[in-house]
C-alpha cells in the first residue's frame, strides 16, 4: 500500500507571489506604525512650540528657556544676530526681557511640523508679538531633536520680522 501525503507542492510562481505578498504586508505594517509615530511626534513638536507661547506669556523665562537645547550646540538667529549656545541665549533674553511688561504678549498664529527623521523635526509658522510700543508680525522656523528621554527640544531657531506696527 502506498502512503499518501497531504502536502501540496508550491510551484515557483506561487512561491514568488507568496514572498512578495509577505514583504508587502510587512512594509504596510511598518508604514502604518511609522505614520502613527510621525503623527504623535508632530503633535509633540507642536506642543513644544505652543509651550513657548504659554511660558513666555506667563512671564516664566526659566520655563521658556528650558525648551531649548542647553549646551553650546544651540543656535538662534534673528535679524542679523546669531546667538551661539544656551548660556548666551539665557543672558540675552534675561537682559532684554527682565519683566513681563517688557516681554510683551506672544502668540503663535500658525505652526506646521515636518518630521525629518526619527529624532529630527522642523516646526515653522507665524507669530504676533505685542510689545508696549510696537507689534511684530513675523515668521519662525525651529529645528528640534528628540533627546534620550524622548522629549523634543529646540536646537536651532530662525525668527524673521515680517511687519512692525508702531503703537503709541
């Protein structure tokens, strides 16, 4: 008596198709996971930018400056001024804005986030900054990196004045 096998032999075309299908499903799963992470990261980065507004308007300079990379790699550019390093930024901001009145009111009018890699993002948009004698409408871009604990931190900022409206 001959033993019968229930195994089905897969031909080369079916094997190739099964392999491609498995690879495609794996790619789709990775893409879905990456998009979910990107969406979470986009929200986290936007939250950092909105925290700039919140801490500034509450007069919390320490909280505001804590959102920046606290080492010599930090760069902030506005107008023709380049600030190099967190200590220089801390000194400049505390001297220029010693109290809530001189800090004015800062509003993020628009923020867009683009995730560049798993630990690097760009946030850009528009702002309005109302001071006692002028209102500045401008644009910004921030390069943020994700630190070892998973928090996003500002590593570079570029701020441009678009319109200055004098108020007396």
